[in-house]
C-alpha cells in the first residue's frame, strides 16, 4: 500500500506554494536587488517551505508524517524577514528600532520553536479523522505560537501605519552620514492620527510616493492580520480546521499577490506590467481551483459518510437476524460491548463478525471506551438511537490499520461496524491527484503561455502603434500604420489610421502663410460652382433615400402576411401589438420595419383543439431583424399547417422548437431570435410554452400581475451548442386570466431621472407595474410604457385571454356515497386489507368514473396490489383530465414499465422530463425503460444525465455501467 495519498487539504496548500515560488523567482530575477528585495525574497522562500510542510503533513498516510509539523513551524522564521521588510520599505526611518525588533523576533522565534519541539517529543502520534492526517499533541505550544504570529502581523501593520503618517506630514530628512532619521515637527501623535490617515487616504500628497506605498501595504497587511486572527481562533478551538483552511489558503494567495504588486509598483519597469497580468490571472485560477477542490472534497466526505450510515441500518438488520452471509464487503468486523461498565470499570467486548482480518479484541477495548464513554450511554433505549451514531470514530487495530467505526444500540449493547479507512483515502487521493494535475498544468500554462500571448497580441502591436504615431508627427507626411491580426487591435489600428489621415489632410489644407489680408464683405459673393455641386449631392442623397425606403417598403410587405392572427377559439382570445423602431414613409404609405413578430394560429393535436402563439425578437439592425422575422414567420406558418407525429403538447412544442432551431442554425450565428413559443388547450385552459432567452411571461389574475417562470429556460434560436436546458412550462389558466408576453423593448426604455442624463431601465420587474396600471389591456399597456420612458428599440406585446366573459360555475358537491367509499378504501388500505380497499374503490368508480379522488385512490390501490396494467390505465385517464399532476405522470410511466407497455411508458416519461428536467427519479426510470427496449444509446444518455444531477445514485450507476458494456459489444460487432 502506498503511503503517499493526497487529500484535498494538501491540494489547497499546493496552490499557496506555487504562488510563493513564482513571486520569489520573479523577485530573484530582478537586477540590482536592494536589502528590501532580499528581505521579501527570503520571506516568500520561507512561505514556500511552510506550504511544502503542510503538503507533506496532509499527503503522507503514515505516523511519521506528523513530524512535518517541525517543518511548518520552522518556516515561521519567514515572518522575521517580513517584519524587517516593513522597517526597510520604502525607507528605514527607525534603524535602531529595526535592529532591536530583529533581535527580539529571533529570540522569541528560537525559544518558541524550542518549546514546541520539547513539548511534542513525548507526545504520542494520533490520527485525526476530521483533517485526515497524523498529529502530535502540542501541549499548548502551538496556541502560544499562534498568538506570537498575530502580534507579529499586527506589529507589521503598525509599522506601515506609522510610516504613512510620517511620510505624509513631511517629517523625514537625511541625517548626518547619509543615515535616515525621524525628526518630529509635532510632539508624537498629538493630532488625530486617524484623521491624518483618513485625509491621506482621500487625497494623497502629490509627489510623495513613499506615503502612498506605505499606505497601500498597510491596507494589504490587514489581510495577514485577518489570517493570523483566524489561526488563533482555530488553535483555541473556536472554529474547526476546515473553515480555517479555506480562509488561510484563499486569503494567503491574495496577500502574496497584493504584497508583491505594491512592492513592484515602486519600480514601474516594463516587466512589472506583465507580472501584474500574469499574477492576477494565476491568483484567480489558484483561488478558484483550491476552493473547488476543498469544497468538492468536503462534499465527498459528507456523501461517503451518508452512504455508510445508510448501510449501517442494513448491518443492524443482519445482526438482529444473525444472518452474516449477506454482510456488505466493506464491513471488516462487528464488535459489541455492554452499555453498563463492570465493577472494575472495564467493558467486556465481543467479536460478532470478522471478515478477512485477524486482530485481538484486547487491543481495541481501550480505544472503544475512549471513543464511546460507557457512562454516557447508560439507560439509552433502542428507540433513542435507532441507527448510526452522530459521529464516526477512528480506531486502530493491532496491526496499525485505521478503521472508521459506526455504532448502533441493540438489545442493551453497543455495536460497532468497522470500515477500512484506507479504502476511503484511496478514493479521495484519486480525486485530489486529478485536481493537483489540473492546477499544475493551469499554472504552467499561465506562467509560460500568458507572457507570450500578451506580448504578441498586445505589447508589440501597441509598441508599433506608438512608433507609427511618433513617425507621423515628426515627418508630417502620408503614413499609415498597420497592426496585423483580427480583433480589437485591428480595429484600433484602423481608427488610428483614419484619424491620422484626417489630421494630415487638415494640416496640408492649411495655408502656408496663415497671415493673409482679410477680404471685404462685398467680395465674399457665393461661388456658383460650389452651389451647383451641393445641389447635385443633395439630389443624389434624395435618390438614395428613396431607394432605401423602397427596399424597406417591400421588405415590410413580405413580413406582414406572416405576422397574423388566425386563432379561432372562443375560449382563448389572442391579441398583439407590434411597434418597430424604424418608422418611414414611402409615397403615401406609412410603414415600419424591424425584428419583432407576433403570430397565432389554431392547430389540432391528437384530435384536440389548441391555440398556438409565438412572440419573437430578432437581434440586429432593422433590415437584418426583418430578415429574421420573415424566416421565422415562413417556418412557423409551415409548422402550424403540418400534421405532427406528436400526440402530446409537450412533445409537439419540442419537435417544432428543434425544427426552428435547425433552420436558424443554417445561418452560422448571423441570425438570432429570442422568443416565447406556446400552446393553450382550448378545452381545459392549460398553457404550455417554451421561453428561449425572452423576457419573462406575465400572468394577470384577479387584478395582480406576476411572473410565470423564474428565468428563460432555453437558448435563443441560432445559438450554437447543445440545448440541454430545454423545458416546457405548464400552467393551469383560470377563467378571466390574462397572459402577457413582450419583447425586450418593453423593458429597455430610456428613463429621465431628475436633471441628470437619461438612463436605460434595468429593472425588469417594472413591467409588472405597467401591466397592473393598464388592467391587462393591450393598448393601455403600450401607452403606460411610453408614459414612463422613451422606446429605444422595437417593441411587441402579445396578450392571451382565457374565458374572460365566462361566469364561473359553482363546484358540484361530492356524492356522499362516493366519499364514504373512498374513506373505506383508504382505511382498508392503511390496515393492509388491499382486497377490501379494491372492492370499495371499484364500487365508487362505477358511480362516478371521472371523479379525481376516486381515480387517485384506484391508482394507489392497484400499485400496492402490483396490478400495474390497471394502475397505468387509470393514470392515463387521470392525466387526460388533470394534465398538471406531474406525480401521476411519473406513476403512469412507472406502472407502464412494470406492465411491459414500454412505448407508452417512455412517451409519458419524456413528457415529464420536458416539464421537470431535473427530476432524477423520472430520468432513472426512463433509463431503465430504454434499457428494457434495448435502446442502449438512449439508456446510456439518460443514466449519465441522472448521474450529473445525483452522482451517488446507485441505480443510475448500475445502468450506466451496463450500457457501457453493451455499447462496447455493439462497437466490436
């Protein structure tokens, strides 16, 4: 067995080590290094050693790894160099104090470290499950060292605070012999120090870079104070190590980067710009990756612990029946001991089950008693502790193997089930190894690749651009400067060339001698030739404008037939308004052109009438938008008249939305449209729709407007990439309900606030107020929008009213006899008398076949009787009458599968997946159905989709594994 097993803690410290090494190497590469630079280099080298010590401590699964604590605490010498850096940067104004501080810090560090070594030597090595590492008892030395660390961090910040005040007040001058001395123009801090510092922070003294540098590093040093404060909290037991590690690693990387940046800002060398870009990129990646690793690792801990706890319930059943043949392979042993101690204070421990290990019980007695104090368990009944104990405890057998023990109480005894910790640690190591490799590769790419990319893509083009400007201004001649390559640099170069050409042309147009005699007013007669040329240009512009309006006019004529309302339902009324931003006049006609479109039609799905509607908004200029609208209108018209194979509204919408997406993808991203595309069941008033990056849909009910969906759930038409987020939203409309949808123009209005410049509205909820104010009336809604802001783009509004003139009927009271039969069925079912329950509910169904309560009870009783065929049929009837009940859809699919009606089960499951794409149990059920249908590819897709949402789902794991084997065999054949 390998003893080198990375944990997520060690991966986190790898990131801090990378940052410290990179900064120390960069500083070491600088020429003419001062004493300040050497202090800072030494600090970062020791910080790298500190991180390496932590990596060793958390990576080696062996008792000797506990002695890595000596590496960690010896590396704290680096804070002595940080303290000296504080005294010497930017100038040493307290030379005597700095020497005293050096001596004191060396003495305190030496004695503190010596005390730590002396106190930990006699300590025994223990394994700490919470942090997954071996530790030595500190005897209080680490608590003392943490306080020293906090004091050192605070003192470093105080030094920079004092320097900021001193430099800002002009209290520094050179003493004799070139030594720097501090002479106080005022007595100490007689005036408000905080007031001076606040004034300095607001308006830094001009020309005093020392004050600014001291101020910046003082602010950065507060991060170190924060880290040391949390370290004290951890060592005193106030917070757990997991929280401290997150804070320490993340804030340490930020502190390293900001400290180095504040220092190199003093030099303004050409390499400092590159270091800041690379350092910032590296720090961001390291922080994100370390946080991701530690959070994911912690969740793996919790998930694995939960799996074992669930398994312990099964172990308890096996112990109860003494049937150890089915004991899970992960359980290495089960021991028991009484809850009450004997007179001599010892507990008799017994071996109930042993797997493939051999150990002596006597070696475990002391550990078990220490882990579970028998006195604290006296009197606990089985009902008070039915399952696993709240915290697993790590015990060691006589051969040194660590076991995680989970306990339960049975018949007055405490039982412990032992799990090998090494197996868990191997799983953690595989994840941690992968993350460590990703971090190292990402760091190498940033460190080695970013300077090359930035140099080629930014530094060199800008250098050429500046050179071209200098040449042009010096020569004053025709000169163009070119930057090779697409993107912003090319645009920048083109703009620069145009500006330069215009400037040079203006320069050439100036007279050689600017001092000319001024002509009299009488001689300034208009130039006839110039007027003729102006008239000619004016006529040409008129012709061009007329031709453009002609093109716009014909384009609007093409779009208009496809923006039509052909709905026929009496129950569902559709109205819409479209107002394009581009308004123009051609001859006697006033027309508009843009990318907004609304349309409605009547369709029949499975011989049932539906109203189909669409509201879309195209991106681009008016002509491009009109092209998108025309394309959508043509395709929508053809789809509405086509006979579909889909017999359910969810699948109908999916089929035609995918068809629309396929058409728009032909344009390679040049035509994109957001839209709401939906259906309304004319008979039942059920609304089905898809929102593809369109503003949210409004439901106006009982005088109050509210959003239907939380956010758009599909990508807009013409957007590349898989549309895995496709979702059909389903809502039941009530008589009098109004549904309103609109394009982005409804929100992007220009609002005038006070006397300032007008601003674009960003509050998407403001549209709800406009709907409330308009009472759901379309024309009034548009007026209200324009009253509160100016339109900046096309706007379209579509309104759907359901049974607005309908007088609601009073609900019929339930037949009393049916109610009695339902209650009888429920009671019999709860008492386990399923036959009586079935007879009672069948009798109720004869009286009223379509009663919802009767149908639901019929489904439940048939499922319990495992009469899945009948349950599936009743579920079909119920869904037909009450299509919003998604739970019944799942039951129908599940029962259809068990009744071997696989095709129907798959269709219902796919409908439910479109409604609830994150319902894991339905996706797993679909995977099982497709596996039974031998549709291996679809089953594999469903299983993997379920695992993305719930990685620990055992059924999905088994199906995915089985499908992988099948697909391999299919590939081989």
